[in-house]
């Protein structure tokens, strides 16, 4: 159970942060620190503003990141005019970096390629198209690396006897050479392709889509291309439900819990508005005090605060030295 849930990964991360921030943590106790840490893991907020190596370390982290990205930016596709919900791959990558500053651009480009196929990479994409393609590319990254190698072998007329399972180096997301989708045979035989995928899913230690759903998805196809397969994965709602990070496409822009929190925030901000103009400085003393509403923000690692403190101290030293 501990290995399946990656308990050791979270224990090591918690202890690492505890040691790194022991001075700050000593102010409110170790027990409270561990309680807040594992509550954040359970709620899925523990991945906010963390390094990419941690964000992609476990399936739960990946699902949490997908869910957070959807909840934070779903309004990109919900509000505005006809073209306001269309962004380029680079713009989507900027959104991803707001949550994970060192998120690799290669992953964003691979997700965009699923949507754009043969179109230029600077073409516009809808939020829903990019999100579901990104989900497949990000969550099943190692699986897709192996699928690409299998497809290339089949395209070359080989019958892969050995399934390529990526090592931990796959976490660096090396650039994948796009398979040749312009084959005269228009891809590979779907039944043979599925046999290879079934073997891959049985042997792989990484996350794979349910083989029964993949079989059902490919049952009506005789031949298929690599990016055609990826697009089918991205559009399959059964696979989306099995992954469990995002709602169905029809409910993509619905999040009652988040909407309720936003309504509360708007009400708080509206209540702070000052009625009546100020005619003189003496009237300012009679104005109500504007207290900023306290908003509970997701837990984030203490070492970010320490970095900020260190940077501010350094800037103060520079200022002091310049004054002298």
C-alpha cells in the first residue's frame, strides 16, 4: 500500500522541508507542520509553485496539477467573445508556468501537436482542446514515449518483440521525433498496434490508460496514425473518467465550489467600497477603516518564503551600502 500510494515520496519531501525550514517551523510545532503538509497532499494543493521534478513525481501529483490548472484557468474558455478563449501554445505554457515556474516547454509543445496535427505551432487552440490533450501528454508521458517507439517499429515493418519501458531519465522529457504520419499505408494496423500496447501496459511500471478502454477505442479502426491515436485518447471520455482529474467535457466550465468562493470574495470586496467623495483632509478621519479581506490561500512550501526573505534582506543590504 505504501509503495502504491508513494507514501515514501511524501515522507521524504516533508522531512526535507522540515529540515530546511526548521527555524520557521519551530514557532508552531512539528505536529502542526505534518498535519498541514498531508492535508495539502490530500486536497491536491501541495503541488502549487513547486519544482517540476516534484509535480511529476507521482500520479497523484500529476492529477492534482491537472485539476489545479483546470480550476485556475477554466474561465479562459468560459468568458469573453468569439475568439477570447483561443490561445497559442506559448500562451498556454505561460499559464502553466504560473503554477510551476520551471515547467518544460517541450511538454506543452507535444500537447499542442496533438491538437494542431499538421498545423503550425503558433495556431490558436481552444481551452478544452488543449486541456484534454495536455492531460494525456502529461499524465501518460512515459507511456507515450514507449508508444512512439512501438509505432515507429511497426511503421518500418518490424514486429516489436521487446517493449521499451522508459527509465527515470524519461522525466526529463527528451524531444520526441514525430512519427511519419504521411505513410502511403496511412498508419499501422490497429489490431497489431493494440497487441503491442496490451503487452506494454502489462509490463510498464508507469501509468497507462486502461487496456480495455483502449481496445474498445480501437475496435472500429482498421489502421491508424500515431497522432490519430493520441487525439482519440484525448477525446475519449471513458479514459478521462478513469483518470479522474477532470470533469466531462460538457461540465468543463462548471465548478460550483469555486464559483461560490468567488462570489464570496466579490461580496467582500464590494463591501469595502467607500460611499461619498472626500471633500477635505479632515473628512478622512471619519472614513471607515478599509480592512483587506483575509483569504485562505493553499498551503505552499515554507522555503519559498525563506527565499523571499533572504532576497529582501539582500536588497536592503545593497540599499544600505549604496547610501553609505
